[in-house]
């Protein structure tokens, strides 16, 4: 059956309640008549033989690149970099697409007699992956072949001995990236393009960069001018990365970019109801929804979190393209749009969204309040092309429990950021000016980032900058069901129910506002005209 | 002759000048008597000389604010000129005076002896030395000094006059009228051989000293110290046990004093020893003598300012306890007279006596209000209730405290009530110290302890002062009023001591209560004060740039974990799932005995526990320790604590971690601190021997270590901060100027509360510490071998 395209529903009297994510739970909310609900296109069909498709892509590169086998020769230095644990979401069922791609690359390298091969997880300032996570992404065979010999490494943005400064762009941006990657004869980058923001020059220029380099585009000014960062041509974030990427190419770093897109088959069949439109729920969907909701109500949040984080998505590969970065990424972006794009007419006064238990930065971890803000106001708010879904001065209503909880091992600087910085100010510009440097250079955070599994000290700042465009644009942010203290700390308003939230929103947008709901999963991209 | 003129240019010798009456007297002389000189006898302190004490304890009192204001720039010069402090002690024969002191004493015209131990619960021997023998010693020293000087032919005052301050209560509290006459002339007074009483008191002290050293008794002190401090270390326990011994002796001497006094008809040791003191004085004195007997001295009526008071005396704590709702009832007879006299009236009376003729025979004046202008107990209670009804105190939450109705019960009933309450609280407190609580719960038990202390104090008041609200004796003031009638009008204005002028309603409402409420540290408004809270102030002091060193304990101070957890984690790290339950069961079975050993002696515990690492491969454990840190320790850390360490470092303070944990376990923490002192295990052939290289840095060793460390780096411990969670770290906390109790267990919580130490409540990050049992994750591959011995 051909997957149906995206759809905008207008709520009328016959519309059933709409499903909202609420952290580790779901709720059904009845939306006011006349509200719009945006549904993503249905998952595209998977490629029949992913490995064959990958081989085909490697042998038939796009843009100004020779086929991969032709680039491989004995005695060369080959470095394969890959996206880290933040992609895809949730982690996909084995085999992971990175494993499939890298196995093909390694086969070709072996046939060509290449024996100096190093694998690098392109972490940027994310936490290092655990052994289990690396094994999951690469498969046991690759892990066992490389890790024990020290040939499977993770990018260390704080290791001065393994960074190289390639130059400064015409806008004065330092380009400093991983030395092994930059000094290899060939850098193969293996990407998973889950959302339109990923991939392209951002893979290397961000994924393998140092703080010195990242700070030029990871800052409030850039983020306010990225409208949205899901739409590369209108994104200052991408413009900067593209400048850096071109400088990297010009300085002689030879990159063979492999980009993949997945379909939006996000949850296993027992959560099938999540992906279906409510009025099309079968008896079985209704039954599993009620059983799941009832079970979750009786489950302690900690246990529910463990259950959810053990979910592996049945994501399937729908496209793979390889070759020169920009040529590849153009095709990739089109493929992402093919899966996620929905045309939406006009803006709304109120935008509602249910936020799930997971964001790119809390895989196998805790979704702390800063990540809640980042997922809602950073990611979901920016899922647009053209103009924001919500009008300037409008209201965003998030649905999430927002507990005042942090993972001390993964997010140590978040704890202090929430305690000391947000209690002082929530203005991204002020925060960047007053606090960023001391967090970015705090030796303890650097130590935890380099030796443990902690996000870099500056990472919570980036999460807050991700919200900068939304904070700049919106009149008010309301969090339904959120921990009031945590919500207020971020400068948002807590509401106990959606009705209360709508009542509070009326102070900003009047008595008869328009309302639009982003229905996730699956992920979607709104083309707002 | 007017008082000023009569006293002008005279030289006064005053004992007890650092006390309530003495301070007021010295101030009054210096302020009102032209050119008068004052010599004060002051006992040198442990660190301060007599002159320093005089300057700190007399001149800096707010009593002198008025004079300081009047003299302005001339104050220092004037005081230096007119006030001399000599070093001495009324409890020593000859007052412990040196030659210079003796000649100064001989040169004085008026000697006023105010020194006394006024507390009603002084140990008997101390009361005897000061109250009983003190006056006679002053008289004898005065006579001897004058004889010496007479031979040497230097300045000697003509006609010296000694005024001894006693108390109206020497006449006892029983029914009847007490006249202003020597005790020997009184019908009610018993003939008591004071020399025998002195002997008996001194012997009692010796007997108790001997008794307290009996092994069985010494054992109870050691036990008491251990109960209070836990495993704080031998030295601190010994010091505490010795203090308990001192207190034990003191308590028994207090009991002995009260018992002996009551057997002779006085309510307690104070009037008893003062009465015998008068007898001793009369029998041995060879100088002209006047005895002034005030009743209960309270805040001033007018001089130097209305309401001036020094120290908390008899009625004040009772009144404040009542206003705070701690004292529900106080015994007393509503018709009974509370004989109160403002301090400035007593001072004026003394000066009037001094200005008068030198008496040929010893004479007596009462300075009391009970006969001329009685304040009834019932009226006083009404006034107090009425005032606090309109000006209530507030509790911690800002609610006004409502006052109990006073039903004037008998003393026995109140005592029984209070005893029952304190017994119940004692039991609850003992139970709480036994529970392994820490942090806020422990603070709760500390606050229970505080309430208990307050209740015990209330009981003490009832036992001590009950007699004074039931007093039926009336102290006549005929001679005092006679003296009053001879005063010129100007003197009557300036040196008022006529008790009839006191308007009690005004005195209680307008002067006394406002004064004591402002002196007591109580909340008088519901609003949280705008000024910085105490914890905020303490935190600012701790994080002041001028601090030198911040020393941290690890377990439960920065991380909610201990050596057993770490061991269990490491031991289970490479253990297959099938063998884990056994390890856990084994450790849990040993739990109680491990805990008991830890409580008894932490050093022994660590040494014996660390044996378990015998034979473990060093390299493997060093690798696993990093995983232990990130998987187990960091999630159980207190983020605020880790932030505090870094805050100290940013301020340029040196930071030091002192822990009994093993070096390889805490290796991941190294970058957090400038230095780390920890336990180290010996190695042989790449394996641990299970034996420590040296004694682990625990207990009292930490104090020594801190002081060595500070010495080596040129830091001052007085300017340093220490953070710890348990009474076993007491030595370390005591060693520094800024001790901080972090999530204290109940013993340390109690100590911190008593000593006013800053307390921090640091919590684990919500979301951390997912694992219930401290066991390592299962190996992804199952063929690794366990580095530590498997459970047997």
C-alpha cells in the first residue's frame, strides 16, 4: 500500500481526543473545535536490500567524487567517522544503519589492501558513548576488531594533541577539527539524517570540531538568525557550517560523505497506536492504548523511563547517497522532505505539542528540564520552512512532566546551569556573556567530558541557545503538567491542564485564538506558506 | 554636705566591677563624681590581662555609651586618668595583689565590695570561696595594706570606709519582717560556725575529686563521651570525658550547696554563703564597715539610661521562656511580694552611704521595695501577660506565640509536670541518636535536643527561683529612708534611691520588658528580617576570598557512598549473574558487624575491611575504578558539594580531600582538588596485598594532618574551612576556623547546633543513584574473570 502523505486535520465535533506525548506517558486531549492537527506522512517503504543499496551508492557517488573503491589504496590513512548516540531516535533495532554502511566501507578497504583504518565517533561536545552503545551502533564484529587495538576512538574536543587548526573563514571563524580525521588521506563520514538539520558540512565542521570552532555558530546570535535551523538555506547555523566545510575542503581534507535517511517507522507494533490517526484506531489500538496508559499510570517514573529507553525503533533505511558533501546533502534533504514534509497554510496563535521521553541528548538518560525546553522550543518549534508555525508573539504550550531531575553522570554542568545560571537570568544573550566561558573552561567539566560520559560543560548553554529563536519570537511558553518550580525557573508558566493553559494563553492571544497541534510521532516538517 | 562634694576627689576601690552592679557603680562614679578615682580589682583572664579585661568588659559595655557621648574626644584621656585596673582575685587570700596593688588599695578612701557569685546554682566550694570568704579577705587585705603603708609612710587615706554588698535574702525567705540589723542581732538567724562550713565545703570537693576517679565512675564518663561523640578519636573522647567528670563534680557540689542551705533555712547556696560571709566579715574586719543588702536587682529606672541591664539574670530568662511559650506555668503566690529594685537605686544608695560619715560600728542598709512600695507577684504576671499580649514574640514561621494563662499552681505540681516532659524528650532523643539518620532528620533530632534543653532550663528555674516568688519575708527599709530624708533636694534628684517613687506599671511595661526583649535574641516581628539570614552570612564568610584552605571529607560529605559499596561494586563487576546473589548475601549478612566495628574504631574497620582486596590485580581494579566512579559514585555525588569545591578553587583557596577511601578508587576525583590524602594499599607482583602502606587518614589523625599540611603550605587553619558529616571527623572540624557540617548524622548535628556551626544540606541530583544495590553492571561479554575473590 502506498504510504499516505501528511495531512492537516481541522477538529470538528466528531473528532476524537488527540494523543499527546507526556514524557513517559500519553494523554488524550480534546482540542477546541476549529483547531488544526498536523499529521506526518506515513512511513515510506524500506529499501529491499539495504546492503546492496549501500554498495551501489558507494560505487556511484554524487558530485565531484570518484567511486569509493577508486579512492582506496594500500598504505593510505583512512578514517571513518560516524554520527554518535544522538541519532537516530529512538535507537534503531539492530543492525544499525551505521554498522551496515561501515561494514561495506571496511570490505572495500580490505579488498584494496588498506590497513591503516581508524574509526571515530563524531561526538563534538556530546558525551562519549558507552561500550554497549558503540557495540550497538557498529555491531560486535567491528567493535571487537577495532576497539581492543585502540583503533575505535571517540572525538575529544579537549585533546590539544589531536586537534588541528585549519584556518579562519572570511567571517573570522576558527576551523579546528580532529587531527587524525583532517590528516588522513580519506575521511569517510557516515551519517544518519534523521531531521533536516543533520548532515552536509555540519557533519565534519561540527561533529569533529573543538569548542574554539563551535562557539562561532553555537551562540544566541546565530540561532536567532536561523529561521529555521531545519531549513539550511535560511539557517545562519548552516551558512556558518558551510563556510567552514568549504574551508576544510579547500585545505585539502578529502571527504567521502555517506548520508542515509530512515523512514519514520518509530515504534514497535505494540505501540502502533502512536503512529495512527486517532479516528482510525482499531479496536486493538484502543485496547493497547488503554492497557498501556493504565500500566504506565501504575509504574514508577524511573521504571517507566527504563522501559521506554529500552525501546528500539524499527526504522528502516529508505535512501543512501554518497560522494561529495554538498551534492550528497542536496539529495538527502530532498529525501528527508519526502518522508517528513507537510504543507501547512498560515500561522497559528497557539502551537501545542506533546513532548516524548527522549531527545537527542538523553538517550539512555534523563530528560532534564533544559532538554525539555530544548526539545520543545529548539527542535519542535523549528520544524518549519518558510515561517514559524506560530505567529510572532504567539504562545507555545508544551505537554511534559518536566521533573526537576538530572543525570549526574551525563549532565553534570546542566545541574549547576539550572541552579546558578537560570536562577539569575533566562536571556540567552546575557547568559552567553556572563556565564559561558567559565562553564566551557571549567577543568572539572572538561575532566568529566574527557574521561567519563558527561556532556561538555558548555553544552547546557547550547541547549538554551537552541531555544533562542523561539524565546525571541514567542509571547509566552506554558508547560502543562510540568513541575512548577522547574518550569518557572526557566521563565515559563506551569499549568495543570490543557484547559488551564488555554485560559492562561488567552491573556496573550485573546479569547478566540487559532490553535495548531503538531502530532508526533512520527516526526514531521511543516512547510508553512 | 551634697554627695558630689563629699565624694569629690576621693579614690574608690571596687571589686566585682565586671558584674552588673559593679559596672553601673563605676560608670556612675566616673560620670557624676568630680575628680574621683576608681581602682577596679579584676581577675586576669586566660588570655587577657586585668587591664584588657577592664577595657573590654567594663568600658565597652553600653553602660558607658552616655559618658562616652558626653565626653566625646576626651573620653579616653579622662578614663585613663581616673580608672586603674589592678590584677587580683577575691577567692585568694590577700586578694592576690602585688605590691603596687596593695599600695593602691591602701590609698583608697572607699572600698566597695561587689564581687560575688550570684548564680543560685554555683558549686558549694566556689560559693564558699567567693561569697563566704571574699568579704573578709577584702577587709583583711585592706587592713594589712594600710598597716604596710603606715610603716612606709606614703599616701594613706584617712578614715577609710568599706561598703560590702550583700543581699536582703540573707535573712531567709520565711515569714516575718527582716530589719536592717546585723545577723547576730536577728531573732531568726541561726548561729552557724562558718569556719566549719568552709572546711566541710573544701573537704566535699576533695571527696568528690577522689570519688570521680574511681574506675567504675570514670567508666561512665567514657561511656557518656562515646555516646555523645561516637568514634571521634581517643583524644577528643578523653577531653570530653574529662569535661563530663568536671560537670559531675560540679553538679554534686551544687546539690550539696542547696541541701546544706536548705537544712539551715535558706532557699539555696547563694543567700546561705552570703549570710555566713557577713558573719565572717564582722568577726574579722578591723575597718569601718557598712553592709548594703539589695533585694533582686533589675534593669535601671533612669541611670545611665532607663532599662540598662547587663547579662541575663534571674527574672529575665523566666519572662522570656514564658513569652516563648516554653514555660507554661510558674509557681508562686499571687499575693506574694516580688522584691525587685532597679540597679541605679542600689548604686545611688551605695554612693549616699559612702558620702555619709564613716560609721563607728558596722551598720546595715536594705535597698528593697517590698515594704515601701510592694510589687505583688499576681500584678507582675498580669503586667507581663498584658504586655506580651500586645507585643508578642514570633516563632520561626512568623506566627505570634500565644501566652498560656497562669494559674499560680504550687511548686510541686509544676516541677512534676516539667520532669515528665523532659523525661519523655530524653527518651526520644536517645532513640534518635541510635537511628542511622543524617541530614535534615538529624537536624530534627538536634532541634528536639534544643527544646529538651530549654525545658530542662525551665525546670531549673522553677527549682531554683521558686522560693523567691513564694517569699513572705518583708525587708524593712527604715534606715534607708532615714538616709534618704537627710539628702539635699539636688541629691534627691541626682541620686534617687527612694523605692516609693517607682511606678511599677510603668517600670514593667515601659522600661524593663522592652529592655529585656531587645536583649534576648527573639523574634519580635513576623516578617523575615531584611538582613541576611544566618546561613547566608556563614556562607559568605566561608567563601570570602581571604580564606586559605578548604578541606573536605568524602563519604557522605561529597558522595553518598562508602568503602563497602565501592568494594561490593568492584567485587561484583566481573562476576557472572549466577554468583552475584551470594556476594550480596554475604555482605548483607556481615553488615551489622561491619557497622558496629566502624562505629567503634574506623581505623580498625578500614584495616580489616581492606584485607578483602588481597590478591586483586592492580591494573584491573585501576581500570574498573573509573567505571565505578562514573557508574556508581558520581551519580551518588552531591552536585552542590562538587560545585563548592570548585568555588573554593576559583577563589584561590587551596582544596584538600581527606578520605579513608583507597587511592585507586578516588583517582577520578583527583582533578577536583589541589591535593588528596587517602589510604594506599601495598602491592606485590601487580597485585594488592590487602595491607595499607600507612595508617589511613581518619579521626584525630586528620587534625594533625591538616595542621602539618597548613604548616607546609604556609596556610592558617584559623582562616580555613573544613567540611565533614560525622562526629568521627570532629577533630578535623575543630581544627579549623570555619567548620561546616554537611548532612550531619545525629551526633554531629547536635554538636553543630550547640556550637553554632554552619550546616549544609546537600542532596544527590534527583535522577541519580538508580541502583539499589551497589553492584557493577554485567559484563557485555561473559568470559571475563572476576578480579576479586569470589564469595565462599
